[in-house]
C-alpha cells in the first residue's frame, strides 16, 4: 500500500510540475564574446581570449516574445599580454528590456560605442524573431556589475544598477552602487 501511495504521489507531483512548465517557454542559449587585443587599462593591460555568456530567456505565452532575460558569464578564458589569467564575472536580470537590444545586436553596439576589439560569435539580430515590437512599460533591470579578477584583485568596470519602472512609467526604485 505504501508503494502505491508513493507512486501516486510521484505521478501527481510530476503532473503539476510538467503542466506548470508548459505554460511558459524558456530558451537557453549561449554566445561567445571574443576579446582581441582589447585594452582593459592599467594594471591588466591588453587581453585576448573569450567569455561564454549563457542566456535564459523566458518568452511570453501570449506573444512568444521575450518577457524576461537572465545572463551570466559562464566560462572565461582570458589572458593578458604577460600570460596572466583574467577572470570575468558578469550576471544580470532584465524584465524591462534595457539590455535586450545590446544582446540582440552585440557586434553593432561594440563597433559603435564600445570597442571593435570585442566581437561576438553571433549574427546581429539573432533574436529578431523573439524581440517584442515595443518594450515593456513595467519591469526591472539589475546589472550585477561587470568585473574582473586579476592577480587576486577585483576590478569593477561598472557599478551595480537596479531600476524598476511601474506600469505608469514612474521609476519606483533606482539603486546605483559603485
């Protein structure tokens, strides 16, 4: 009898778990950022290598377009001109759409604003079919601070940023920490 109850419990839990996951579509994908003679400044210097970013993209069940994005630097293989390893740390979460266009067209943005020495292994527009026509009116962006570890020291390139905008377009939380 105990075995029958256990089996029934497992089936019920599995059914609820599976039915809940069918409601939202989640895409897991990756892109590699290649750094070629990229100047990270003193004391790191010129670096070469790559960072593999993992993206978890939740799509809206109504529109099939991006509703939620989480990214993390999954793997880092960067060395400076002296052969010293540089570890990249980057993660964030965006339901507002603040960084969606950057990750959809990373090579364009790096060429125009940042550095042509930073290129991605994806074609610009690789998310065009899942990009919404209009960005959400309400949402949260949390950039968890791109930083690197070099020779045991942490170097921050951006501060931690949190932004929340409600449905009326009012910013209800804005936190910026160095």
